[in-house]
């Protein structure tokens, strides 16, 4: 069976940075995120005894992709199949540039590959499996606003939906600074998180922060929500900047935009920023302010592109047919 699935990228409001278990990708802390409507990966998977070799095509380029094949081997073993695999995957946004392409990529792969292999897994089981491919992929399985439980074992570290995509009318306007790949992948960056002098203090305060943001989302208290996510983004990057070796994902335009957002708030525009492991700013606003935020971003020459996102459904199957 040939199966095609689509999965969204996500933006973390409370970040995941650092792991308790490198192999199982158990996060150092619980995280809270939102799936994004216009950053997606579409992946088609087929297993067949007629295929001579495994093949992987990502964004129209054939690749060896050992990490992908290692993940597929887990699925083959669980499904007790021996056929080779053909995978065709495409992102509609820059890959490996700090926009969580591995999250959408492994979430789409998980749903497509397990279905093509004849497995019928629950959402929780899919989230656990996706996490083994890429930690943040676990958050792209459920719908809308999502909590990824850190857990203390593989079976207890999974993501679930807090609220559906239509729960809160907010927007994420992404200012893409540089469409190139970042120098240090997130997978490598996680390994140095605990070398930061600030990491222990971050862990002491993280559970209270999670409690506060869940309450802000529940009440739809946008100013409280915005203050939490902005401080959280800066805190995570403070850990990165003080890791050994230091991780500096920001570019001059990143800092300029942060200052602009703060100035816009002083002028009365309710908008806050968050940043993942890359140079791009996610400007979070209420839907009614989306156009105003976008118009201001367009005037900044360092911004190569803007992408407007609403909260999105999670990973899902598009088609299931016989044969490529």
C-alpha cells in the first residue's frame, strides 16, 4: 500500500532544550506548543518486496538518509515485514533552518510509514514513535495546542492535545531572516544544553512556567501569554549562548526585529516574539492584528519572506492507494 500523509511544523511556547535520554529522545522538561497551518511536510511511503533497495527522496533530491532508514527499521521490525521502502517527502518551507522541519518531517513519516506497514497505532503510540525519530515530532501528531509530557520512560513521554486548532484565534507571523541551513543542527545543540551555568535554574522554574502558560491559554489571556513566551524564548537562548561551546543562532536582523517588536508594543500593537533554534522570529499576535504585523514586517529589508500561520490540525493521512 502506498500512503501519503501531511504533518505540520510546530512552534514551542515553552521550549524543549536538552535531553534526559539521547537514544529515546526523552526531553529534559515538558513543553507546550502550537501546530502551524502553513509549514507542512507531505510524505509518501510504500513497502514492497519488489523494490531492490531502500530509497529516500527529500525535496526532489535522492539521499542516503541513514537517520530515516534507521527509523524505518524500527517500523519494519514492529510490523514484521521485510520489504524495502520507497519514501518521497517534500517540505513547503526551508529545511534544517530553524523552522522545525524535522518535527513535521518525522511526524508525516510516522503516520505514512506505520499505515503503509499495516500497523494501526493510537495517537499516543504515534506520538511516542515520532519522538524517537525527532523529539519535537511528537508534538506534531496531535491537533492544535499541544503538551508534550517529559515522562521518565519511553511509554510516558508523549504529546496530547490541550485544545483543538480552532480554540483560540491567534496567529504566528514568521519573519524568515535567512533561508539557508543553520551551522549547528538542533540534535547537536541539545547535547551541550546542560553545560550552561543557567541550565539548573531553568529546570527549577520550568514547571511553574508551564502551569502559568496553560492557565493563560485556558483563559485566553493574550498579554500574560505573550509575556511568558517572550521571556521563555530569551531564556532558552541564554542557555544556548552560555553552553560549551556557545550556540549563537541569532543574526543582526534577529536582534533588530526583537527591538522592533518591543517598540511596536509601546505604540499599542499587541504582539510578542518567540524564537526556536534558528535566526527566524515568530511574531505571535491576535488574528485581528495579523495584517498590521505583516505590513510592518514587509517594510524591513532584512526579512526575506513572511509566512502567516493559524493553529493547525496535527499529522493525518491524505491518501492510501496501491503502488507508486
